[in-house]
C-alpha cells in the first residue's frame, strides 16, 4: 500500500504528528493509499516555505520562466495522464471513461494561462496633463487553494494554473476523500521546474487544515470550491484578514426543455446533465423543466434512457455510472430519496441499490428520477449531490422563468431548443453564472465559470480569473519640464489632483 507525505518546500515530508489517514476506493471500500494527516503546524510550515520561495526565487518576477515551466508542465502532464486517470478513478469511483475525457483536457489550462501571462497587456490610463501613467500587474503573494472531491485534478487545475501563471506561491488543501493525485501533480510541477516552495500541499481535514490555512493571516487570497456553508465560513475568515476570496459553491441547476426541442436530443442531454459523475457535480441537472406538451413523452424516454445506463466497476471502459463517494454521501442521498417520497413526489425510476452482487461492497445507487415534483419541495431546492433528478412540468415561458430562477442557487442552467430567438431571450433572463444552449457541463479555460446568488463569489477560468490572482501597481510619472511648487507664494491656479 502506498504511503504519501505532505509536499512542503519541494519535499515529501511526514506530518508533524506522524499521523496518516486512509483514502478508500468507494467502489470496493479498499484502501487506495495512506496519506499524511496535516495540522496547524504543518500549515504554518507550508505557508512559511511558500512566503520564502515567493520572496527568494525568480518565480514572482520572471514571466518568461513561468511561461516555459507551465508549458513544460502541460507536456509532462500529458505523458502522465494514464496513471493519473487510473488513480483519480480509484479515489473518486468515477468511471475510467469519464476521468480520461476530463483529465485529457487539463494540460490546456497550463498552456492557456501561461499564454495569458505572456501576452496580457497592462494599461496606460489617459491621466491627462503632463503625466504618463501605466499599471503593472504583480502577483499577490501566498495564496490558498482548497478543493473538493468530485473533480480533484480538474478543480485544482482551474485554480492552480492561473495562480502559478500570475507568479504566486501556493498552498493547496485537497479534499480528505481524494488527496492522492494532488500530491502527484505537485511532484510533476517540480519536475517541470516550479521552484521548491512555490507549490505546497497539506493534506488533512477541512476543520483542521482547511480552517488553519484559510484563516492564516499571511494568505493573500483564498480560492475554495466546496459546499455553500463551507464557503460562508471561509469567506468570513478571509474577510477578517482582508484577503481576497473566490468561492465556487453549491448548485441546483435547471435543464429547460422548450416545446420545440428535439425530444431525443433533450432526453440525452438531460441524462448527461443529471447522471454523469453519478450526479456529483455542482452543475448537475437536478431540475428538468419540461413543457406540458411533451412532458409524458419526455418522462417515458428519459426513464428508458436511465434504464440503459450501465452501473458497474469504474475500471471497466463500458461502465456509465460508478458509486458515490462515501458512506456519508450515500446515506445523504438515500435520505433525500425518502424525503422526496414523503413530500409527495413520485419516484418514477431508480434510487435503490443495484442488483449485481459484485457491487454490494461499494456505495452504488441507481439513477433516480422523481416526477410530480413542485418547486417548493426540498428535493427541488436543496443540493443532493447524487444521481437524483426531479422532472417538473411548466406551461408558459413566464412559469418556466419563475421555476428556473426560483432557487437560492445560481450556478448554471441549460436550455434545449432550436428556436434561436427564444434561446437568447431566455438566456438573458436566467439567474445563473453559466447558461448552456443545447449542451451542458462544457468548460474551457478561456470561458468564465462562477455562480450567482448562493452559488459563490468570483470566477474560475478566463482572463478575469488571471487578473484576480494579481494586484495592480499604478505608476504615475510627472513629465513636465516646469518645476512644481504649490507653496510658491503666488496665488496662481494650478492643477493639484
Ligand atoms: P466541502 O465543502 O465539504 O469541502 C470542500 C473543501 O473544503 C474540502 O477540501 C474540505 O476539507 C474543505 N473544508 C471543509 N470545511 C472547511 C472549513 N471550515 N474551512 C476550510 N476548509 C474546509 O465540499 P465537498 O463535499 O468536498 O464538495 C462538494 C461541494 O462542492 C458541493 O456543494 C458542490 O456543489 C461543490 N462544488 C462546487 C463547484 C463549483 O464550481 N461551483 C464545483 C465542484 C463542487
């Protein structure tokens, strides 16, 4: 069995207490690895190492170095994908086909943000008078990245690539459920030339390591992805320290099927939205809003589609759905399935343990489809984070908008239609940071990702995210050949602002 240390100052080290915790494969409950369990002292060590590296290495001041190193990291990462895909699938239980598709795109983030760092121009504000004014973007210093378990390397990469490209030093706290690949990514970064101390990883529990890191006074920015309640605690601590905060939090995404939509395409899209990653995505299509004219047909076809999804061993390439991450999550999902029935919704399909004996050891739940759901029910409002979705009926565009916007979350939605006018009209009325039209889940390093309402604050991806990892130094130059003396004893009018 593998034992994995903390990664501090370019080295694998045990934690201060010498303790380890186990990472389990949710498909089998077998131990994947034992990982060093950090605490406050380890966080302090990592933050000090990061601060020293930020001040003493060339990283913060040499953009060309960062450009070269991040492109090298992208290349090394591409070569290391098979091992990382396998490990990530073992830790998360997500089917190997999903992990391969997801991880194969990660190098693009390092390439994209390396290019942004290399090409982004600073401003020359039109200051007026005999002044030249220019701005310089400089890195923030030491930043903290806290990640969840559902897409361990993707979410880390969405934060790490811009943070490093902008010249910061980083301390990462991965989820206690899935910390293994984060450690290996740090080793690959070192191999690519990231100086020791610029990237550190402290594994451990949220209430200990996460809390110590995100409330550390030397942290200039906290970037977290996690549940909404976690985000509130972290943002409050960051607020006290006056550090920047970016928080990608919970979701309750609607899939809006318009009356003209191609039924088959909408059904396939809804299944993709609702059941990929066993529904454990922040943008999971957990509310499918279907026009009354096609509601019955949609449900029949949607159930038929769900029946065909192959639940099984994540290692097999034909597996569509794997287990959910943990016993805690498994129990939470089953309790929501019960709550839905108690609220009067109809469990039209799934929501049970699978029949196959070989899956009995893992946390498997068959895809669950609720019908007869109203928008005020808890299953329609609260994030379940599992393979459970609610199909709801609407009769007019006004009702559709009211249901779609009728949650406290505002991360993402998708619209399914062939009517270009309605698609854009509707997109501009939805309270969500991301709106897909005839698609769901798509992502690109150039394309902003962030939630409205209780789904978070700040952005991942895009040039804006890079800028958020910098601060601006504004340089104002007086180029006048006249010497300036405000107190020259005259009462001449002068510009002083
Ligand atoms: P979580 O909130 O339990 O944990 C997220 C991370 O925060 C973990 O590393 C955890 O250890 C740490 N943490 C927990 N308590 C902390 C504290 N008090 N201080 C500092 N750190 C703390 O979330 P999870 O169960 O790992 O992930 C699922 C959640 O993440 C869902 O709500 C999901 O919607 C959300 N998510 C959002 C996005 C997005 O882009 N908006 C993407 C993926 C997941």
